[in-house]
C-alpha cells in the first residue's frame, strides 16, 4: 500500500515538472508563430520602427494590429535559438478577440497579406514567394510558443519540438504584458496593389470564359431559330 502511494506521488511530481517545463502560455492557443532561422532572411528594425502605426513593446519587439483584419495583432521580433548566437526574425500573428470565431482561411489570409506587405516594404528582406507560400499553408492557431512555433529545419518548416535542433526550454520567461486591443492599426488602404495583378488575372480569365460561353450560346440559339424558319 505504501509503495503504491510512493508511485502515485512520483507520477504526480513528474506531471507537475513536465507541465512547468513546458511553460504554458494561454495566449499561444490563439496565435501562430514562425522563426525565420534562414541566414538569407533579415528583419529591418529601423525601417519597421519608422512606421507610426508600429509600436515598440520590448527590446527588439514590435507590434501592431492588422489593417486587413483588426481581430489579429502582428508581432515582429529578433530572437536567438539554442545553438546559435544569431538573432533571427520571428513573426507572430495573435488573435485578439478570443470570443471571435475565425477559420484557418481567416488566419492564412491575414498572414499572407501581412507577409506580402512586410516583404514589399523592405521590412522583411530575403523571404521569397515560395517560402511565404509554405508558411501560409502551414499556419494554424496553436502553433506558437517555445515548443510549437515553426522553425526551419532540414529544408522545411516544422514545429520546434519535432525538429532536429530542438532544445527544451530551461526556465520560463515572463510574457510581455501587452494589451493587443489597444495597439494602433496599420491600415491596408492603398496596399492592395500587391494582390491586384493576381486578382485581375483571375477575374480577366473568368470574364473571357463567360464571354466565349455567351457568344457560343447566342450563336447556337440564332442557328436554331433560323432552322425553325
């Protein structure tokens, strides 16, 4: 009986240690985070801080609310990962209104537009279209925090805990105390041009198909009318 008690206490203790080691942060469940640990990619913090809509909320940490969907905040920072002394760009998209119902499509749309804005403005340098597409395709809420954030490893993005470079977190860091709802909104007005060519191409293609179908149908109906007469 006494042995069973010892075993039970041991399991409870191990469970507590494991939970503490994970440094759970409630906000991570409503966020997506990616570490851009690729040497060719860099974050221009000087250019980023020059935008009045962007707030500096910590050492090399900047944030704003997305003008594409203000239910989301965007956090950009420079962080090192174990085994490297190089600070890498880290991008986090945080859902502000937890009561709001959002889909993967909502998150991925905002992420894609923000990545497009940040690269075209020169804030994120060296991030090509292929990498952007990979990031967007894997985005979902809950992939954030020390263990679950995406990192670049062996030619692909994967959760840090599943990577070959994973190192368990030693000690929990105090999260930044930030009221994301009070961050300024970086407006999307006048910035849809980056996506306009794609939209126009698709729209033009659909329009041409519709016109061809219309004229073919009209010609067929005319010929049928002539036959009847």
